[in-house]
């Protein structure tokens, strides 16, 4: 996948999701289909892989949770139905529930969005500052001391920006455009998932 313009494929998949969400009339809940959603989420996995050891925990956790949503998409059509099913069986917060996994996947999407925002706005070749800020903002509040310490140590093994772009088969100009496209679309997707949780009074801080 890395050789197939990962960023472009990612950005386009999320753009399609954002368009579906934005087409929904005001006041109505968009019934985003699980198949394209889980597919778009799976396209983010190679990016975690390219970041190396610092985000190994995120890659493993994210991939497992996305795989669960892919499985769920074989029998459940849209995200709201999936969540309502978990609410009915009272398993929303149980480990392994689709809804709990969705919340974790959403954080992965958000982390990459924040990482791209910091990469776009930063100068230089180091990813340590953008990656540290993204981790602190999105993941750190939910992680124990041991994981936070391991991530901090792993930050010293991050690739440089040039190495990351090389792995993703991108040059600086095209990467910036695709990162910007992803940020805009992922923003709409993250907000949508948050609304699904908040409208059902499930909260998003757990």
C-alpha cells in the first residue's frame, strides 16, 4: 500500500465520507455506511506503521479495532444501527464491543489529523515535535504511565519528515496537499462520530 500513494488514497476515502456526512439535511443524523467507513479507516494503518516504534502500540490497537469494524460491516449496514445494537444489549463499554472499538478508531483518525496539522505548520525535518504534540493531545489522556513512557522513548526513533515522505512515496508539495485534504475531511468524520456518541449520551472520554 505504501507504494500506491498512501496519502492520496487516504485523503480521497475520507473525502467521500465527509461528503456523505455533509449531504445529510440539517438536524438529521447521517447514516454513514459501515463498509466505506471501515475501509477508509483501514487505509490509515500504513501511516502508523511508517512512524515506527513510538506508535507501535497505536498501530496494533488501531488495526485490531478496525478489523472488528470490517467484520461488523458484513452484517450491519450503518454506524448508528451498530451503536444502537450495542446499547440494546448493554455492552457499549465492554471490551470488544463495536461501539468501544469505534471510539478507539476515531482517536486514531484524530491523532493522524492533528499530526498532519502540526507537520503542515512546522518547519524543519524532525517529526518529534509534531508527533509529541499529536500524541499528547489525543492519546495521552487515556494512557497509563507505562505506555506514555514507552511512547516518549520511541519518539527518538521516529523517521525524519523526508524519510516518512519517502516511505509514503510522496514529495513535499504533493504530501502537503494530501495532508491538508485529509485534515479537512477527517475533521468532519471525527465530529460526526463524536455526535453519534453525544446524541446517545454515551460521552467520548472513556
